[in-house]
C-alpha cells in the first residue's frame, strides 16, 4: 500500500494489472506498477524531495539505474512514456503522492493515451555524423578558384604581404568549410528524414580534433522498420572524410 512518502516516477505505460517489477530502483526500494484506469505509472517510494546530488558519480549511477528501470518496463509493456531523471511526485493539499499522481493521470488521460498510441511499437535511435575537415578540404580547394588564386598570389609576395594574405586565406577556408558543413547537413538531414517518422536535432558534441561533429539527431521509427535508415547511414559513412555513429533502439525519451 502506498504511504505518504513521495513517488519517484520512471515512466507511464498502458495495462490492466498492478504488479511489482521484481527489481529495486534509485533508492533501493521495490519498483511498482501503479494502475489507474488502464494507465500504469512505474514508480518507487522515496523521500518527498527532489533527487539531486553534487557528486557526479552518484548522479551518473542514478541515471544508469533510471534508464535500466525504464528499459525493463519498456520490454514488459512494449510502449512507454519515459520521464526525465529526478521527477518526484509529492504529497500535498492533504493528499498522498499516490493520490496526486492518480489525479494527474485522470486529468491528462486523453493526452497520455494519445502519446502512447503515437509511440506504439516505436523506438528512438541516435544518429551522429562526424567529419574530418582536413580530408574534405582538398576537394574544396580543388573546386574553389578564389582559394587557388590566393594561394598562388601568396607564393609570389614578400614575407610581410604573404602573411596578411595567409590570414585572409585562412578566413576564406574557414568560411568554405562552414558552408560545406551546412550543405552536407541539409543533404544528410533530408536523406535521414525520409527514413524515419520523426526527427529531433540535438546539440552537437565536441570531438577530438581535427574531427568535428556536424550532426546529432534523435530519430523515431518503428522497431521493425529501421533497416532503411541503417542502409542510408551506411551510404553516408562511406563518403570520404565522414563517420557515422548509430545507436539504439532506446525508449523514446526525446519524443515522449
């Protein structure tokens, strides 16, 4: 039976049976399935406060536990709405955390059911495209007359003038690389977009120089229909100077 403590919530699903998931969560307590009118909230009793920590290892361990619980729930219920790490339902207004959670599920039931239906049998996949500008640059130089002319001019000028022209050349090359990255991004985005149902553009991450990430995507697709995406990514990965990272399937965190 639920107590007056808080409830840490991992995800929502659809079902008709309230049962333990036979595992323990962040606080070491049993993870439970709280049922309300065909909706299931996967929760764990906890202290009625936010789960925060300044310790990065504690935080990283907590994120792993959170994700593992959501993964297990995803396997059991096939479709879930994952919650972000750290979501705690508190007792308030004279009601227990369980009563507040059920009240919210009641009020939002139509929207929640709609989201679960939209995500049915779907998974999230991560796509990251990394390029090496030093490998792509010779092709840009070969096709850019302004760069070619400036490089020839540098060779014929005195040292002081050549230095100034080299700085100008560096700015032009930087601009051309940025333009090229934008062209590749648009091309790859459209090719990937044609292979998935939904797509989110995420913030790029830092790579070891000279490599640079030019694309970081979260993609939503039917778990049984991801072959086309894999084939397209394989084609992109064969382009000289480019690498592709493809991860998943994951519960649809970015689309819940």
